[in-house]
C-alpha cells in the first residue's frame, strides 16, 4: 500500500473507533482481518497514523476545526508526518484508494497555529484536567502534556540474574538500543517516526534466554526505589503479570522471599512462564482466595502496592484512554487528580 491508501485505512479505522466506541487495538485487528492483502508494514503504518491522531487529538482538532476521523488523519499527515498538502493532493489524484483530495478550506485550516489556543490545546489534554496538571507540574505542565502526547520508547530491564547491560546493548545493537536515562539497569529503543515499525524484541534470542524483560522505566524505577535486598521478605500485592516481581527477584539476587499476589487470577497467569525464563527462584505466587495472605501479616520487610489508578501514565501507549477519562470515576475536584506521568509512573 502507498501512503494515500494507508491514510484512507486510518480514516476508516478511526471512524470505526468513534462510531462503535471500541478500543483502538480491536478496531485495527478487525481491519487487518478484513483486509488481508495489507502487509505487516502497512498495518504498522496505519496503526501509527491512528495512534498519532489520538495522541494529539486536541491540537489537531483545533487546527482543523473538526475532530472527526478525516480531519484528524489529514492533520497527522501534514503536521506530524510533514507531507505538504500539494504533495498529498498530487498523490491522491493518482491513487484509486486515496481519500478525497484536500479542499481549499482544509488546506487553509492546516496553516492555523496554536498561538491563540487555550493552554490545554498545545498540551493535548482534556480541558478539565488542566488545573490538575498545572498543580502537579507547575510552569512546565504544558511541556509535560506534550511529552505524554509523543510516541513511546520501547523500554527493557536487563535481568541481572542472567546477563548485564553491556551484553544486552550489544545484542540489541541492530535496533539502536541505548541505556535508559533514569532506570539504573534498563535499555531503551527510541521511538521511530512516520511509518517506522517497533521491533518485536520478544523473538530475540536474548529475550528467550531471559537476558531482559520488556518493562517501562516507571515500573523499573518503582522496583528499584522499593530498596529490596537479598534476604528480605517482600510482598508484591498487585503483582499482575509479574514485571516488578521479576525486578525485585533480580535486586535480591534470588535470596530471601517474594510473595506475588493479585486479586485477579487471570492477571497472574503469565507470571509462571516469566519466572522460569528469568531464572527467578525466590518467588511464591499466591492466588486470590480466603486467607491467601494471612500468614504474612507482620512478617514483611517491604510491601509493594501498584494500586489501580487513572492510568494517565500509559497515555503514550494508549492515547484513546486520554479522551475517555472523565471526572466522575475519580471523584475529581478542581485542582486535584490521581496521577500523571510522561514516563509511565504515577504522581499523586
């Protein structure tokens, strides 16, 4: 597929998301199943267009004067992917799968700047959240919002039980992996531009050997700040799939005991294979049932609680949730909110 066809597909997918109120991932999967001619590169490019449209929905809609699918995708093509309108119209004229050519009005709208826009527009945030973000981040809150509207990097934590950062960096050199700026034992692959594909590192030999795990810097930092040491007794109360449990096991050098618990049994399901691949041997998985934690009372050196929150730290990966969040579920009052972070961790 050429760019005009990919733009048409992105408009179709985004329209489906809006019409059916379904998750973006589901809409993209449905489109791919219905259009099997599209290759992996096409699907990645279409996904990038859709997610880019949602990450900067407020500013794109302000420029276009419309937040429906076509204006948002065209704004991405021009404002984010740097395609001149004249170039797009020339390409559209020669492609049967292209959207309708840009109108004179659309081209004029694409010249709009954000100089007179309310602050939440360049921040690409829901308007009702602006006071909370300003309170949390101070004068730089617009910059924080813009950072959360960017594409995410692919972060990984080096598993110290089996490898080291130098070896993992060498192993992932072909993906341009670099050390993480904040997490002490992480590596990251910076986000690409336009139609670039995120590498599937879970098929890499190093991953299969347990040298590293895919884990955002925020989660890595939380585990590091817990300060768990060899010989400690630690409870990971909301363990989920076990990302922080694995990080804690490495910090503790497999000495002491970690109890991994989650109230949702299904969330715990992946942890068993991950423990085996990582070589983590000091972990007991506690399934949810009456009295599952009764014998641990008063015996823990550390308790890690990754409690449910607004999920604002995931907006770069799941930008559709940014526009679904409303004040009601979080008991919002002006100037206060639950958590926000451009690096995937919560700030209260």
